[in-house]
C-alpha cells in the first residue's frame, strides 16, 4: 500500500515536471514544425529553393549544406527520430555542427513531429537493430575498418577537420543504426551494400560492449591501453624505490 502510494507520488511529480521541461506549444506535428523548424527547413520541409542561391552547382550544394537547411522531403522517420532524439535539432543557428543536447520536446511532441516529417515524403522507417544477434569480434574489425578513423578504436570520440566526431557512449542501438544509414554532418553514409544489417548488428554490439568492457585484471584507467598502465606501474615503482632509499639512508646514517 505504502509502496504503491509512493510510486503514485513519484509519477505525479514526474508528470508535473514533464510539461514544464518540454517545449510549449500544441501537440500537432505541423504546428510544432511551424514554430521550431520552418524558419530553416522551409514550408513542407522543402528546404531553401535552389533558385535563390547563386554560384555553380558545387557551391550551391555547399551552401545548402553549410549555410541553410536541407530539404526534409523523403528523409523519413529515421532521420527525424535521430535528429530529434539526440537533441541535434532544432539547431541553434545555421553553420554550426549539430551536437547532442537536451531534447526540447516531450514524448508525444516527438512522436507528432517525427510523424509530420515522415509524412512529407516517402522515406525510411525507424530501424530496429538486433545487436544481440551480432558478433563482438566481427563488430570490432568492422568498426576499426569503417568508423575508428574518426571515432577512435574504443569509440571515445576523435577529431576530423571541421567537425568533432562525438564519443558514442550516449548513443542508443537505434541511434547507431540511424547514424550509419544517414551519415550526419561530415560522417559518410553507409548503404546496406557497404554495411549489411547483420554487420550493423555486430558493430552496434561492439560499440555497446566498448562502453563497458569487462576489465580482465589490472586497472582500467579509462581504457586508454597498456602504455599508460605500464607508466603508472613505473611511477608507483619509482615512489617505492625512493621510499626504500630514504629508509635505508636513515638506517645507515643513524
Ligand atoms: C569521416 C568521419 C566519420 C566516420 C568514418 C564515421 N563517423 Fe560517425 N560521426 C562523425 C561525426 C562528425 C559525427 C557528428 C555528426 C553531427 O554532429 O551531426 C558522427 C556521429 C555519429 C553518431 C551519433 C553520436 C552522438 O551521440 O551524437 C554515431 C552513433 C556514429 N557517428 C556512429 C558511427 C559508426 C558506427 C561509424 C562506422 C560505421 C561511423 N560513425 C563512421 C564522423 C564519422
Ligand atoms: C537554425 C536552423 C535549423 C533549425 C531551426 C532546424 N534545423 Fe534541422 N537542420 C539544419 C541543418 C543546417 C541541417 C543539416 C545538418 C547536418 O548536416 O547534419 C539540418 C538537418 C536536419 C535533419 C536531417 C536531414 C537529412 O538530410 O538527413 C532533420 C531530420 C532535421 N534537420 C529536422 C529538423 C526539425 C524537425 C526541426 C524543428 C524541430 C529542425 N530540423 C530545426 C538546420 C535547422
């Protein structure tokens, strides 16, 4: 009885906190879109009309990519789900790299917006990866081959010119599957031809594993590998040696 009352209280508190944290505004996807997205992505997700831009095709492409927002027609629920649930969107201003940040919308608002973006054109659905079917060692070699150049071997983020590949520790299995198919920002898009769905399962399983690798003996030291661990050993040994010398020195002098 008491436990269930406590649960009810917690739920009531959560419900009270929920709408306050989420964006104000109606529940309709179209209305939310009009309020938060239309300024950059245009009416009906049309992007910015090509005619308004000058310059060659390559420059136009670059401007669409860099300075304005892309068309959302045909990006599907997949891209909307990824960009909204990571908090990448709404972007604060054009020209900056989307980063993982606080999600602005409540769950019903997310679903409404994702549904609205999906309705703008025929596009891919939200993937349902099955990492439990994947193989960690296959995942590791695929990750090393396709991803580690940017995201580092233990998936702790890295640096490429013009962008910061994020650490993958906050990415859910679905978000990893989505990112691989979208190729957000400067990340390349991987088709099913280059990475099949079953290979993707292995990659996801490896990334999830790399978040919490079992540490077999020794100290983890943030999983930065054997060299620093060796250095620490030397450091400890040096302190012990100095200590020993001092003790011996004292004995000799007394
Ligand atoms: C050319 C460099 C590059 C390669 C190769 C690359 N990525 Fe990325 N990745 C990025 C960048 C940059 C971002 C950030 C995108 C943004 O800010 O919009 C990113 C974002 C992500 C995210 C979203 C993470 C988050 O929490 O924001 C995931 C998941 C991801 N990548 C997985 C992968 C996987 C898996 C592979 C290999 C199949 C891969 N990436 C290959 C550069 C790369
Ligand atoms: C300040 C301008 C701006 C605002 C506001 C904005 N976006 Fe974006 N959006 C961008 C830019 C720029 C990109 C391209 C980012 C990239 O290259 O990763 C983008 C990319 C996207 C993508 C990925 C498209 C693709 O080709 O895969 C989706 C989906 C998206 N935005 C949805 C939204 C939604 C939904 C909202 C409103 C909640 C929103 N955006 C608000 C500028 C904006």
